[in-house]
């Protein structure tokens, strides 16, 4: 199909912003393929794809790469626990340590699918210097053989 200038019409694919792609768990290189095989906030069965299904980017850049995500997850859990501890104090004014233990550990356990996935997403999108968005990878006809 040709456009009015006589050139072939090359429709550009819709590309998510970095924030929206991270929010939906998309590949940081193409922002098209899913990083996780299952629903992003599924409580059990958290499985990350080894490669992007669209551009074949290898998510685990080197062996043990995602150990660093534990530090991000730790920071997220501290934020969750402090938030719920403060909310508990403001709502109950209790000094009972068991109330705070329950008020911090239960939300940390309930939010673990969120912290597991988003710690990896944050690591790949914003904390890894060599991983940047490459617009040519977002094209529907982009296929690269083998891991990169």
C-alpha cells in the first residue's frame, strides 16, 4: 500500500512509554513482549520468561543477575512495612508489639507477587546501565535469531 508521496506505507507500531511498559511488565528493549509468562499479579506460579517472546532479548543478562533484585525487593518491603506500621499506629494508637508484627508481616506476605515482579522490572528498566529501549525492536516484523 502506498501513501500520497508514493512511498510504501510503513505503519509505526504503538510503543508504550517506559513507565507504562514497566507497569504492564513489558520487555525493556522492545516494550512489546511480556517479561512474565503468567498474569503479573498472580499469587502463585510466578514464572519469568527467559527471553522476550517478541524480540528474543535475554532477560537474565548474566548468571545470578536477578540476585540484585533482592535489594530492590527489600527496599519495597521496608516501604510497605513502614507504611502499614504508621497506619496501624495512627488508627489504633496501640503499643502492643503483636499488633505491629501482624500489621507489617501480613501485608508483606500479601504483596510478595508485586515485590517479586516489580523488583525485577525496576532492575531491568532503570537500574541496568546497558539496557535501553530500541525502537527497531518494536516493529511487528522484528525477529532476531538466538539470545542477545
